[in-house]
């Protein structure tokens, strides 16, 4: 996939994730925005600082026109690998997808991927390959297969592995990955290397932009009734202070507080079953296959729930009683599929009705990306 098309897809899929997660649990969504956040060290201990410095360094190097030495190419490739390994930044994505599955906010969302070796004891954190495989797997589990494909294509593991293990050669025709310890040697042209750099840095930049936009949305401060981690539901104040550039979540309720909005969202989340969408049908009605196909083509696989007729009628009664309809849409006369999203239930008459549900604004990506050097510019000395 060309870099520009890929980055357009990144922007669209991340807009879906941010919108769905925010609706399911806005308090957990707010907590996820900080990425790596252990709360044990003073200023200067978050590795997200390094990630953003690396991005700035790549941007500065890639924006300079002219001939490149091998040393400059090598630095760009090492910085690319550093950006791929910036797991502290990608913890935001893992926690947001955890929101969909109703997991509490986690300070260590990728800890399940950590390995511990004995004699001597060593804690080995996940590399970029393991991190992005896990992100893709989690995206599939919540029914966002389009998002999963974005994660799978964010960073090239063959480049990362070759560079970190000094198993490469920068030659006149591009980057040669020797694979001296087994496997077929491959070569990438400088254009292919540039596409990889553009995709990886673009992915990081787009995620950063969405996080920044979400953080700024909490100015002025918002009070949210929700459950923070395993605590009881209570009012929490989320605030971004633009003057101090500080982001805070604070609460002091001595007892549980449940608002009608919180209660309604809890009911919706329970019916979703850990996915972003759920499709309901009665056993004697059957599931319209064309609706499932249309949603899959759009990048979504809903939780398919088939109920006995009496349970279906009971569900519809609950929707009416508890006000669980998605009030953003008028219900059609022809009711062919009952679909649930984080905003509530709605009927679809035809498959194309689904498109209005995912008509979520997203950032358009200009068709420019990183400066594309010719082979001579990439390789010849200054």
C-alpha cells in the first residue's frame, strides 16, 4: 500500500478507536492519553520524552534536501528503529482497546508481554514486533480488523531486526538485509526504505496529533461520573491547563455516585460483549449476510448475537424502558438488522445505513510525507 494511502487509513482508523473508546468510558479514555505513566519518578523519567525527541530528529534529518552520506542514512535507520520501540507511547492504544473490553485502566498495559529470565534475573520487555503483534491481535478481538491491519503495517520488522543486529549493508542500490543466521537475503531499494520511514514516522505523528487534540478537548475542565480503575463510580474532574501545559485527573468523592448517563452506558457496554459493535437477531429470523459483509469491508466484525424470540422481545422492551436507542438516528420503517454501538441501539434497513455510524471526522493527510530522495541522493557522500 502506498505510504499516503496507508497514512490516510491510519488517521481514519485511529479516529474510530478514539471515538469508540471515549464513548464507552470517557474517564478511562482520559487516563489512557498520557501513555506511559507509572507515577513513581520525578520529572524526566518518562520514555515518551525520548520518543518525541527521536521523532523531531528524524523530521529534521529527513527535511534536509541534498545528498546523503551513509552515516546519515544509518542514523535515520537507527532513529526509525527507536521510534518503533517506543512502547511507552503505544501503551495509549493498548489501554484504549482495553476500555472496549471493559478492562480497568492499567499502569502496565503491556506487562503480559514481559519475559523474566533467571540466573541472573533479567526482566525483558517486549520488542516492537511483539508490541505491534499484540496491538493487532487486540484490535481483532474487539472487532476492528481495519485497525489491526494498520498496526501490522506500521513498522517493518525486517529493517528493525537487521539494523539492531548489524545484519545489513548500505549499498549503491539500497539496503541489503543479509540474514546471516538463516533465511533468504533480501534487498530494499532506497524508495522502499523511504516508504517504510514515511509510514513509521507518519503513524507516530498521527497518533500524537489525535492524543494532543483529545487532551486539549478537556479545556475547560470536565466532570465525568465514572469508575477509575477498580474504584467505585464517582465524579472525577479532568482538566487540561493550556498555560501550564498540564493534564490532570482528580476526584475526592467519599461514596459511590451513579448518574443516569453512567447507568445507561453501563447497560450498553454490557450488551456489546467486549467489541465495538454487536448485531442482534432472533433465531427464527436469521442474520442478513450482506450486512455482515458490508461491515467487514469497512473494517469491522461485530459480535453476532442470536436470541430466542422471547429473549429478543425482552431485549427490545429493555431498550425502550431504559432509553438505549441511539438518539442520533431516526429508526427506519424497514427494520432488517438491530445493531448496537457504544452510542446505543439502532435498526439498519440496508447495509449502506452502517456508513452513517462510522462517518466520524478524521484528519486528512497531505500527499507529501517525507522528502523522497533518489538513490544517488540517499547514498552519495556530501
